[in-house]
C-alpha cells in the first residue's frame, strides 16, 4: 500500500507542477458551446460492463474480439485477456514484483507492454509467452499503434514514434492545445487516424492529429463513474479501448468497478 500511495502522490504532485495554462483553458471551456478552433465533445453511455476493482489500469485494447488490459503497481502488475461481458480473466501473465507495468498494445499478433521506471518494454506472443524485450530511456506511460509503428507516451507533451522491430525512435510528436504544450499524456489509443490520450489526473481525453500534434478535440468525461461507486482506492480515469470491428469505444479508470462503452457527441450537434 505504501508503494501505491507514493506512486499516486508523485504523479499528482507532478500534475500540479506541469499542467499549463492551456489545460485550464480546456477546463474552462466545458460550459461554452464552441472554442472556434478545437472541437468539444461529451459522452453518452451505451453499455456498462464489470471491471476488476483491483485492476490499476495502465493499458487497454481489443484484439480479435477480446479485451486486453495491462495493470500496474509493484507486486500487482499483470497482463490480462478479459471476457468483456463477464469481466472474467481468461488469460494472464503476472509480472515480477520489481516491475511496475504501464501501457500496452498489440501489433501483428505481438504484444508489447511498457514498465514505468524499469526502462523495459516486454514483448509477448498472444499466449503471453515472453519472446523478447527492448530497453529505452526515461519513463514508460502509454502505448498504442497506428498499424505500422508503436506510439509511446512518457508523461511529457511529446509522443515517441517507435519501430516495432527494435524500439528505435523514428520521430516525435509535440502535442499542443492552441499552441501550448499539453504534458501528462498517459494511456493512448489510435482511433480512425487520430491518437486519443488520457491527460493524467484529469477527466479529459484529448484527440490528437498525429501529423501536426495539434489537439483537434477534447472529450469531457466528468462524472462518468458515479460517486456512489467510488471508494478510498478509486483512482483516476485511465484506459481507452477501440474495437475496430464494431467501431465501439470503451473507457475505464484505475481501480474502477465498471468499464463503459461510450459514444462521443460533438457539443452543439
């Protein structure tokens, strides 16, 4: 428990220090109908599914109709395949207690999973057999793919584009909101040509143009998890999964009891 508190407090202190004026602009524009430059969206809940309250969600994605989840915390980190309808774990890999797992994704039937401070990306086949690992500098936070490269966040405003064969850095995306850098980009998902990112400690998802790095849309996710379902261990919104086969979007949070299927609606539509 001490390690959990240290991790959570560390990132929250970091959030206070790093979130720029741009994010306060995002926070303030929720009551307006249009920013004139960045589209604003609200959510509609389509379905609710059970989610493990013990899962400190770090990565979330679909592959061949199954939901995969990477969970964090030292001594609790895992990589799971989940039955969406029941929330049951149907496949699982438990990481060593010395590893704090982070974001994860799949590309060409190969699974990739980051670690927070261990500078290692673990590589698996779809049966969770470890088949390799890559090392990198800095922290690991979120991970997704555009179908060709891996896209990684490290808690800053910069996304790294990585080659899946050797994890080499190909280029960088500097993410901005109306000209100002947006740090604390966390869990990532690639949806129809855009990168969607949780902004750590906030109830916002930003939609990013991968060519320019500009935030083209903000999804306001406030009050998704009702107060009556929250406990002392309930943590922040984190986790975006897109099922390309059904065009459905799913979101959850760290230690949340529910996974939500949502539809996003542009404000004013």
